[in-house]
């Protein structure tokens, strides 16, 4: 089985998708410009997507009140320090930053809507190079 997408019920899927496109390089695969404003976005591998939508059939979780270890979206980062600077300037906020003896550098931020996003540079990559491109 392959993972196709992860879906997140959010307050403003259109604005979020624009920010994720502009600042994280995700590409819009499909967007519905009426309720529930569903947007599917692919990473640069084209193999995994996330979905932002706003469906009032259920509550939008209070992502900003959730501990990042409960839920976060993690990205591979070649340069977490550069990503941190760039994303803080784009409205993200810093939650934590950890560096480990094996060379791993983990950066946890919140996007401008409070959703937790992590940036990972692993001392030993967990995905093969073919999965990263």
C-alpha cells in the first residue's frame, strides 16, 4: 500500500495552501474554489499529498493548542537553520530546535495558523535518495 494523502480540516484552506506553496514549495494538484475549499498539494517527489479543506460537518481542531508531539507535519530539510530564518520571516513561530550527536537537526515551528510543522535533517537519512527526489 502507498500513502496517497493526509487530510486536515482547517479554518482557511485557501490561504494555507498559498502559504505552503510559496514557502514550502508544495504544488497544488487540485483545488475546489467553493465549500469545502478542498486543496490537494503534492511534495516535490510527487508521491505524497496533503489535503486542506474546511468542512463544517465537524469542528476544526485547535491545532495551535495541541502539543506538536500530538500532531505535526514533517519535511526533510537540507538546511534547517536557513529554513528557520526564512519561515520565521514568513510568519511562522519557533517551538523548539534540537541537535543530536549523530548530526540530526530537528526544527519544530508553527505555521501562521498554529499548525505544527517540523523540519528534519537526519544524521543518517531515513528515506533513500530515490524517495527524496
